[in-house]
C-alpha cells in the first residue's frame, strides 16, 4: 500500500514511474518476494555484455540494452528468467529479439527467495526468442517485447523477404553441387525501410544490403539423399557472409529454396573487405570465397564451379539394341560439377573430380528396351568421348529397375564444352533375359556449353 501511495504522489507531481525502488514494486516468484532484484538485473546485464562483445547478438531497437523481469501473473509475479534486450540475433528478421537469462534458486526463507543468475541462453543464429508476459524493471517501468526496429549496431544481420526495392546492380556467384547463390544487387543506404519500420545504423557502423538469388538444386541432386551410404554422408553446404572482424552464418531455413532474399547487415564505418563464403562440408570438403559486390574470386576455386551446373532438362538420344529389342538411350539431364553420388556394391558413395577435372553426370531413360534388371551389367558399355576423340573415365553409375543405369558419371576436363555418348558392343548376362548381345549406334553429342 505504501508504494501505491507514493506512486499517486509522484504522478500528481509530474514525476515518471522510473523513480520507483525495487522494494516498492515487490517482485515475487511463486508467491515469495525476490530478494535483491536490482542486483539480479545488474549481474544479468554484465553477463550480456560479453554476449554483445563476442557478436552473438547485436544492439537494435530504440532503447539501451537492459535486462527485465517478465510478469506472469497477478501483481508483480515474475518468470524464472530475466529477458535482456532489445537485441537482434544475426540471421533473424529486423525486429527485436530477447536473450533469456535463467535464474537458479539458491536460498528460500521467510524473507523471500534468493536467486543466482546463470549464463545467458543465446538463441542459435537465425532463431528468435520472445518473452512471456509483460516486461518490468525493479523501478516499476514496463515495456513491450515487440519494439519494432530502430538503430542497428555492430554484428547486426537480418535475412528478409525480397520486397523489390531498388539496389545497385552487382554480380557475384558461388556454388557447389547442391547450392547456388548469386548476388544480384548491393547498396550502402543511410536508412533502409522494413515492414517493421525504418532501420538506421548506430554511430560507428554503416548499413549494407545484398540481394541474393538462391537455388537449391533438386531432382537429380535428390541422389545426395540415397541410402544406404558408405563413408561421409553428404551434408548440406554452409553459406556465410564475411565482414570486417566477423563471419555470419546465413541460416538455411531463412533463405528460400528457389528465389530471392535480402540480407541487411552492418559493417564498421571505415569499411573493409566483404565476401560471400560457401563451405562444402564432409568428404573432400571445400571452401569458396567471392568478393562482394565485385564477384572476384578470393583464393582458388575449381573452375567447373565457376560455370553453371546445366539446364533442368535436355533431350539427346543414341540408338541401342538389347537382344532382339531395338530402342534408344535418351539423355534427359546433364549435370556438370565437382562431386556426384555413385553406387558401389549396393551402397552409395561420393565421387570427387581430380584437380583440373570435372564430373559430368548424364541421366538416362531407355526407350523400346526390355523391362529387365540389368544396369549393373550394362553400365560398363556406356561410353563417353571428349572433343578430340579421347575416352572419358567412367567413375560410377546409379542403378534403378531398368536394363541400363539411371545415371552415369564420367570424369572430364573442367573446360569441356561437349561430349559424345554411345553404347559399345558386347555380350552381357541379364538375369531375366540370359545372355544377350548389346549393340550401339551413332554417338549422341551432349552440349555442355553452360
């Protein structure tokens, strides 16, 4: 009652609620007073300062970063966590996030509950955490969790839907066999409008905006999910953005599978190198870096990965006969890259091109051929030559329920622009047909000029 009387007196005198003391608001937890609540706030803020300095979160919003209790019930009953913010977890939206700081009960007596601040539970990059209940300070101030946007501090990075705002043209590309990312726009604005409001950079940092076009290659690349697998299981590639003093992982679930997105971030006001980084993880891992926005390759990268992987569909055919059946093998997809899954003894493994070489995978569909399981016997008869007539080495195949493989993989020069596919003559034993003769015809030229 005493604190309420004081409140009325202060309001009548034009004073703000921030004049309240911790004892006046009497924060409670499970019905018991929280002892030394101001000290808990101060210790949580000290813990959070390390989180900010290491770049796990960034300053944002319209007020200083501080730690708050969350009201969960009547009067000033509060949650067992403090909530510190407003901040932004790199990789999320431009709106404010909060870092939960658990509190552990260490003592309880007739005077109340004594708590100990635990390490902050920093959300993973790209993940948000939102307080429960109304946020309150020990001086009686209250605030809302959703504070829109304000000034972005160091290490700020938001991944936003592409709303079509104009950017300067840019051209940079990085890809591996599963992911392709192209930078198509770049800007250094003083203010950037978002759905939550205008975003500005705080003193000492500057805003940058990238437009990226993302393609996660499907269909043929579903082979990366084949089982059972031998050796390193293929892992999703990891995309990052390097800015002076910091590397930001770009969360896969914040980027589209096929489409554009905007990356809004801060850099030191003095500028410095910026680069898009793609890590191919697992067997014979690879890191590629391209300068933003120029697209200049930083370090070395396989030349084949500076080329496009190939169109979604093609159609070239070569004649083939199996026994009395005369038909054809059609190439319906040509995939050019560095790594491809192949079958080996009933399991799948990853083939990787050697230095200066590339892998070309040809997806095959048979027409007019026997419906028999024979791909393991006929794969060796599928041949490929490069310009000049040199044969390409077959590094593997993938099998289905047909007489020929569903895909064959060859190693070719990384600058190759076309190959010729044919079927060599031979005799094979197919379980459902017995021994049959296989003959081919004129080679089919497969264009790789992409």
